[in-house]
C-alpha cells in the first residue's frame, strides 16, 4: 500500500470539485488549473486515494442520515401493517418488508460472526 501523501491546495480543490459532481474539465477550471494538469493529477495515486476517501465520507454521511429515519420507517410500517383502513395488499407488502429486513439482518450477523472467526483463526486484525 502506498504511503499517504498530502495534496496540494489545487489538488484538494480538484478532488473537492469532482466529489461535488463536476467533470474533469469543470473541476480543473474550479481548481484554477489546466485540463492537462488535472488529467495528469487524476492519474496520481494520492489524488485517487483522496477521491475514494471523499466518496466514502459522503456515503457514510448519507447512511447516517438514512439511519436517523429508521425508527420512523419501522413505526410507519407497523402502523400500516395493522391499520384497518389500509388495504390488505399494502398490509401484506409492509409485513413482507419487515420479514425481508429481519432475514437480511440475521444473515448479516451470521456472516459477521463467521468472518470474525476466520480473522481470529488467521490472525487478521481489523
């Protein structure tokens, strides 16, 4: 694995613009550099690492926002699963969603336990 190298201010601006959704041409202009320079920098491992780290941070932020709505979603499913005014098809769909998610959670927990056992067996630390 390559050593982490600090980006220049212009490289950081380039990565920031790309993470905001700009194409390489627009990102180069935003960073105040030529397109050819941006294209060359884009191929550098340190720029790629910074971009991937930025993508992960944005994804984690989105997941956090989603997790804040889980309780509300569960309450909504529960309410509509049992409400008399809710059509039977919607009640069945709500029940299906709850069951599918419960099964997915069970499978994920099982996989995490098995992975942990393998990591212990082979001396791998996370």
